[in-house]
């Protein structure tokens, strides 16, 4: 019974966490959609390249070659890039909007905020927090500090949102 209760508790916690992440994503996306900004093509192209590298890495870890994927799907690399274009544009716009919100709100992450982001990143990578911190370059520390500021903006968006719960049957 204790095992069953523990499994149920873990599943409920995971479901709540997933719902919270989905709500955050939807609220941030609404803020991004409401923003009007010009996005330089070079930034979109850079993001497409990042997404393509990520795809190639995932395939490599799974034992696939990107060239074989192209052959099996009958697609070219340019077609894959075009498929990624809308998502890349959205990612860049999201980053720009969140950075603008950090600046507009004058948000500075506390040391505790930064420590939490570092701990989360270390956990995600399956590493000890203190050992992970020792390996961070100044540039990586600055990146994580910026992530902590963006995390505060996302928390601010969620806290200020008026969310209505809907019955799933509706």
C-alpha cells in the first residue's frame, strides 16, 4: 500500500509539474504573440542552425546518421531548415521579448535565483552541483545568470496572469 501510495504521489506530482510547465509556456507564448518586433533574418538563420545541430546530435546518440535520415525521408537539408523556420522564428522572438521584459522591468536575479538555475542545470546533466560550478567559465556563469533573470520574468508573467480553469468535459 505504501509503495502504491508513493507511486501515486509521484505521478500526481509529475502531472502537476507538467501542467505548470504547460501553463508557463502558454502564458509566455501569449506575451510573445502580443509583441510586435522585427526579427533579423541572421538571428533566425542562426537558430535554424542550432536546431539542425541539435537534431543531428540526437540522431547520433540514437545511432542514426543524418545523411541516412535524409535518404529515408527523401528530404534535403534545405527542406529540413525550412521546416524549422517557423519554430526558429518563434524561439528568437521569445528570447527577444523575454530579454526586453527583463530590461523593462529592471529585473536582476538574486544569488539564490542564480544558484537555483545552476543546481537545476547540474541536475539535468546528472552532475554534482559543486563540481558543476567549478567547471563553469565566466561566459557560462553569465549565461546562467541571464537565465535566472528570464526565469524571474516568466514567474512574474505567471503570477500576474488571470487564469481560468476549465472543466475538461467542456
